[in-house]
C-alpha cells in the first residue's frame, strides 16, 4: 500500500452470494469424507459422569498431550478434516461439561504444525466483537502455516451468557446472520483483492483494507457453517462451502435437499455433512451395555444448562429470558424436570452426542449406519465424536474402515 491516506475504491458488494475466483474443492479419493469433532472440549460431546472414568480419551481430551495424539492419529488414518469447536462458558455439572475448552482459532495452527494432510476447521464467533479484518488476517496466517489446510466454521452464537461475557446484549437471531453475511463478504474481499479497498457496511467499516500475504489455498480457505434454522441453511447456501446438519436420516436428508435447492438458486455448490456420536465395541450387545452405563451417569445439571441455553438462543429477538421464563414459554409444568418434559429419547439425544446421530454397535453395524447416512441421507461427509476418543479412533481404524473400504465408499 504505502501511500498515506489512500484507501482505495469503495466496494459495492456487501452481502453474498459472493465468490471472487470461485469456491475451493477438497481433494480426496474417498466418496465418504470423515472428520473428527470437538477434540478441544472438556468431555467432547458426552455430558455424562462416565467420561470421568476415561480421563485421557474422555473428560480431559482437550489437554494438549491427549489432543495432539488424537489429531496425529486422525491424520495418519486419512480422515479428511477435524473441527475445533468454540465455547466460552461451560455448562457445569459433575462432568464439568465444556468448562475447559481450548480456543479454536489459536489451537488450529498448532494442530497444523503436528499433522501432514488433514484439513483443520476452526470455529469462530463472528458476532462477538472481532473485526472481519482480524479474521481475514488470522485465516491467511494459519493458511500459510498449514500449507492451505485451514478453514473457518462460521458461528453466530446462541448463548446469551457468552454475549454478556463480551459486554453485549443478546442479539436477534436474524440480525446475527445478517451480520455474519456482511462479515464474511468483507473477509472474502480482503482475501481476494490485490489493491487496498474501502468497505462501508451496516455493521463493519474498513478503509484501506488489504491482507498480505494472501492465503495459499485458491481461490480461498474453506468456509463452513452449522446453522439448522432456515436462515442458517440459507446463509450456508449463499456464503459457505459445507453445511453441517443434525438429526436422524430423514432430517439430514431434507436439510441436504433444502441446501441443494438454495445453493442452486445462488449458482453455488455446497456439500452437506452431518455429525454422529459413535460407540464402537466388539459386538452390538457389548456396545449397548456400555451405552447403558453412560446413560445411567448422565449429567443432568450440565444437560439442563445446555438445553436451557439452547432454548434461549433459538428464540429471536428476546433478551434477558431467565430459566423460569423459558420453562413457562415451553410450557413445562412446575415440579416436572426437563428430562421428563422432553422425554427420554429427546433428552438423551442432547446429553449424549449433542444432537448428533447415535451410532452404537459392533463394527458391521457402525459401518452400515455410516453408509446409510452417506447414501440414503445424501451426506458427503460425517463428522465424528466418541465417548472415549482414543478407543473410538483405534476401533474405527482397525475394525470399521476396512468394512467401509469393502463397501467401496472409502479407499
Ligand atoms: C456440528 C455442529 C457444530 C457446532 N459447533 C458450534 C460451536 O462450536 N460453537 C457454537 O457456538 N455453536 C456451534 N454450533 C451451533 C450452530 O452454529 C447453530 O447456531 C445451531 O445449529 C443453531 O442453528 P441456527 O443458528 O441456524 O439457529 C454447532 C452446530 C452443529 C450442528
């Protein structure tokens, strides 16, 4: 840049779809892509005291001694990606669910430095006060350190207590996505523009914006999102390359259909991914017995906090709702626990696996259910979490991947 006070032309595109140079593609020989989720979070995705009995692969996976080994194992196994989640406040309980959490943007370069091929996705809250130019510069830096193996999972936040931590009022759901749309448009300008430019948006302004070096991944690093509302899915269709959707086969298939329809309308290609919680044992009966032990130890305090925060976050435009406001809104009678009100199936779907599909069984059962999600569920990839990540990854590699190879969906 060099010239004092010269801030370049004022750009006019401030919302997606916006793909200067096109979209990045994954280079993988496999039909079904696999990833590792939440290796940076206390207890991973399992709100149960049972994780305390498996400290290294369970409650304490986030510790670098453990996490670094898991990441290297996932890389050696040929998994396509890992995704570091982002949480700023934990949900408590005896399991201290999500209380300790390595921050994703700063942990992914470390992950890149100890791995060779795996793509690292870092979750970043674009609504918590960072400027888009920070993310553009962070991303370009980690892209260089990783040799183009970095991407951003854009989240808009759903936890009022986190916004409070950043001194913010809990903001409206639709506004958060509008903000994300503008945020990421400015990031894309910064990653692609060779000359300084100026941007004057509704939420963000930048004069003389430039990022040098540019990312090595062309046309830019991967952008993913895990929104489940129609607005969230539309945002992914408009601005991202992958969407993570949650639920059973029917739900994820209809999310994939909706995503495809919206992405077509924007003349874009967005891949659909889902998320699953795996418990692999020698046999279906053994896996079921372990599962029942995890259920018996479910951490209700942590699960209730997580659920109540989610209910608060899913309602747009309401601020300052207390737990009892929410209980009234969702018509939960006095003296009835959240577990009773939601029913065992729905409650456990959150407590164990955070809403990801439970895949429990011996190797053949697990492989078949992964195949079903991929083929019948129309999912390009599946992101995995485990009760015990060390045991889970080892069994996946030894017992399940060979079956997926025989099925012809992985090499
Ligand atoms: C697989 C997956 C991973 C997610 N990771 C995070 C995360 O790390 N941090 C976060 O605040 N939200 C996370 N979310 C929440 C989503 O970004 C999103 O807010 C949520 O699905 C609700 O959808 P909506 O924003 O469209 O209402 C995740 C969701 C899914 C399905």
